[in-house]
C-alpha cells in the first residue's frame, strides 16, 4: 500500500482518505502533545437586579491557573496552564500550553472590592456587584 499525505492534516492517508473525520481525529490524538493547543472556553453573562454573574466552563483547571481582573466596567478573564520541559542539567524551561484571555465590557460599573469568584466542578462563577451609582433609584412624584 502506498502511503501519501492527504489534505486533512499531518497524518498520512493509510486508507483513511475516505474518512476525513477519522483522519482528523487521529491527527489530534497523535500530535496533540507536540504543539500548543488553542483554548476558548464558553463564557455566559447573566444580569440580576444588583449584580452581573459570569459563568465559564473550565474543566481541569485549578484556581491558581485562573486570573480575573476588574477595572471600572471591564472584566478580564485569563486562563493559563504551564508545563515544564526538562532541558540540560537542572534547568527547567516553562512553556504555556493553554492560554485564553478575553476582556468583557459591561454596560454598568461594578464594585471591584466586592467581586466573588468560585470554581466548582469545572464551572467558574464570578459575581460582579453593580456599583451603587448604577443601581436604579426610586423617585417619588409629588402632586403640585
């Protein structure tokens, strides 16, 4: 059997030309450890009466790999996983294998000192309380 490179990636055809999904999956399986992975988790916002709630799916990540920054009405989520590659002697070289960073602009300002974040079962939940000036105010109407 003649082996040739197909149009579906770096895996040789080996008879998988008629099965492009299988060839693609084999590419991912065999060569996933050689190159950095693109990582883009799902992120959803929910507006409540007095806060915004950000939820993101981050399976397999720990609290140390997640960085959340709040400035005014901007929320930045950064997720980075580093792996150590052994080199000559005792020196270890650190290389990022997963990196995701995205900034979200909210319609209202939030109070950064009251922000709470929780990572439970791979789901990150960040509660962003709205600033007091962004909260609706009840105005009474007087009869003239």
